[in-house]
């Protein structure tokens, strides 16, 4: 089995005549936490849409040995590539537990689904306490917990988390970062897409920096944190 779980090379993607992404390359190895950082408008969300096959893209796009180029979003999801979208996108009028159940809607292993519920409730005791509560009535941090929990209900091989820290208090972000580290320890690979470089670098092994649709830096987060250009642009140093 290859160590590489997600491989992207020469990727071009966009929404019209002019591409948003140009010659993007990135890899995520099994068992890693990799972060993709960049300012708003850098092209991070377009890259995630290309990975999940909701926008057209050209180039190499492989996940767990499968060529994603001609697959539907549903098939990509079934392979175990699961995203936590920016803004959480919960079913606001449904209960917490029903939101979590929606994450497992394509699974047929009832015992496995029950075990996933137990796992999510261990990670997020607050969700268990509020499992009957309407999801839209919870705080932003609780809703983000629910969004991550819903994705974990799909039993992902790669958990892609888009802008997890957006609008959340630092103490909540720290709690969620700890959860992602715990998830990784249980064998789930993580791709964390963030504007908050401080948060992303706290738990990631490696990182990529994106600007205007291109990857401009990559390496171990310790190296990126010492890069003069990264420090100037993203760390305010």
C-alpha cells in the first residue's frame, strides 16, 4: 500500500474561461496532518471543490490509488474523502443526532454506525448532552463540533476541514485542534485548510502556502514558521 493517500499534480481548475488554480501540486501521506494556508481568495476552497469533484479540473488527482478525474462527488465520498465545509452547513432545523446520522447516510454497516456514534460522543460529550437539541440553536463552537462529528460518522480515510477556526473563540479552536490530533491518532489522515496560520501550524506535520491559485511554499511547519516571507505575510513578524 502506497504511503501517499492524496496526490495532486499539475492541477488546473476554475469556473469559467480563466482558471482559479494553476499548476497546483500537493500530497498528503497516510497518518499525517497536513495544512493548506492562504489568505481569503487564494483558491483554497476551489482546490477542495476540485478534490471533491464539484468543479471541473484537469491534471493528476488521485486518492487512495483511485483516479478521481471522472468520478462523481458521491463516489469520491464513498472512497472515504470527506469534507467539513466552511461555514459548517448543518441542517439547522434538525436535531444534533439527526445531523450526525446524515453523515452516515451512505453506510450500511449498522453496527459500525452505532460504534461511530459512540466515538463521536466520546470526542464531543457536549453533543451527547445536546443530541436532541435543534442544531441551529447551538453556539458556533458547538455547531463546528457537530459538523466535524457528522463528517466522522462517514468513517473517513481523509478528513478535510475547511476554515475550522473562522469566527470561533481561541479556547474553542484549541479544543477542536486537540480533537483533530486525537482523530489522527486513531488512523484518520487530516487535511486542514485555514486562514489562521497560528492554529494550523500548531498541530500539522507539513504545510503548503497558497497565493493567487498557486502553491508558493511547502515543507515541514517548523521550516515554514521560520520562512521570512511566511512570517511577514502570515505571522505578522
